């Protein structure tokens, strides 16, 4: 495709992701604030519902993305997510909220590997890092606007309005994806049948990818305790309002946006960049737990977001460049399952750790453990030569 068409497709995806991420983050803030008064168990349950489908459906999602035309998979899954957001906004029962949210996540389990696999089809393999950076820009912009909007909408109009707004953003993203010209057609016959085990062999059989991914899994599993502890840390301990909690997420998103722009400018291998990003993320989480007041907690949030942005882009680029194009669906689904498993373990540990250590202590120790595991991965992956420029 011409450069103009490549830029057009990337801009459509990035703009759609910006709107959808803003809606998703606004809805997540609304749901967390809806469940927070009922205790950390419900908060952890909601976050678990966001994670489990990625692991449970990994054998299916990778096979579907590799065997069907990728843009079509995106359109069906995105339309389904928008439809499910309507009853999610209207239900009152806590169990129904968690169940419907799990349904939205189940469809997202198709969207993520499909979007990641579509990027090299748009840019060509040599431009994948640029493509992932562009999409991360859209995601970062969505995180800047969405959490603050979610806090404001929830405070002014209630959670229902914020979640219905998310349904609208899914419709807009579906329209954006329908205008993308690039197509990723399936290979004639995947040699290993597209099984989940084949996907795991694909990502864990490469030594560099295995080291980077497992190191990242340990770091992410430790750091995700932040998701459970943060509402209690900011609202309960630091005295933030609903919009103040939204500001924390906005600053994290702003940092992630900045971090995504830094990736092409840092002369390190993608594996070393992934470990470096996780290291900075852990330092930010520990800083939130250690901060004596809101200002320093917000500074730490921004720093953690920068690391998060670096890690996200470098991880996608690493998987894309180290696995065959025809098997990208399975590669992204399998790597996602590994990371989501780690996140699930961290999320399950979140509620008892918050109860045992309080929110600040849980975030401090989670951040320090993230830093320690990232340093080990950085030492191992940093030995590889940086990519040619």
C-alpha cells in the first residue's frame, strides 16, 4: 500500500482507539466507583472478570484471528461489545454487573490480538514499531480524556451515563474499522492447527521472547495489585474525590502517551525496552504507595505511565518481529494469555494484601517486587544487540 493509505489506515485505527479507550476508561472508573463501597472483594471480582476471558478463550481467539479475515473479526467483536454495554449500564445487581462486564471482555479477547495482527498488514513488517506507536498514541489520548470524564460523569450523572457513553464509542470505533482498507487474509493451512499449545510453543520457543515475556509476566503480576489498591489509596487514604481518582488515571494515561513516543528514539532492543518499561512502571507504583500526599502520588502516577507506555509498544513490536506473520493471531493470543494469567494471580492477591498491608503498603511492596523482577529481565535481555537504524 502507498504511504498515504498506510497513514490513513493507522490514523483511523488510532482515532477509533482514542475514542473507545476514553469510553472504556470512563466506564471502568464508573464501575469501580459503583463497586468500591461494597468492598475490595467486588473490585477484585470486576478486575478478574476483565482478565479471565483472555486466558479461557485463548485457544479460540488465536485460531479465529489466524483463520478468518482480521478486519471482519474486529467489526463483529466491536459491535457486540457496544451492544453489551447497554444492559451493563442499566443493571443494578452486583453479580449481573460483573457477569456482563465479563461478556464485554470476552469479545475484547478477540479484538486485541486482531488489532495487533492487523498492524503489520497495514505497515509491512519493517514499519510495525511505528504502527504500534501510533496506536499507542490513540490509546494514550483516550486514557488522558477518559478517566477524568468518567469521574465527572459518574459524579454528576451516575455510572449509567458513563457506561452508555462507552457504548457510543464502540459504535464509532466500529465505523472507523469499517473504513480501514488493509486486509489480513488467513494462511491456507496453519501447520500446527492453531491450537493454544502451538501458540505457546511459538512465543516460548524463542529464547529472547521467552525471557522478555516471562520477565514481563512476573512484573505485571506484581504491579497489577495497584489496580485493586488504587481506589482505596486515593479515595480512602489520600482524600481524593471521584474526579481526583479520575485524575490519577488521566496522568497515568498521559505518561503512557509520552512513553509510547519515546520507544523509536531509544537505541535498545525491544526485549530490553520491555524490561526497562516494566522497571519504571514498578517505580511509579511504589512511589504512589510511599507518597505522603496527593501531589507526589500524581507525579509517581505519571512516571509509572511512561514506563507502561514503553512496555506496551515494545512488547507488541517484539512479538510481531519474532514470530511468523501468518501466526500473529496465535502469538498475540498466547502471549496475552500468559500475561493475563499473571494479572489474574496478582488481582486475586490484591484484596487480601490490601486488607493485610493497607492500600499504601500493598502498592509499595508490589512496586518494589515489580522493580526487582524487571531488573533481572533487563540484565538478561539487555545483552542482545540493538536493532539497526
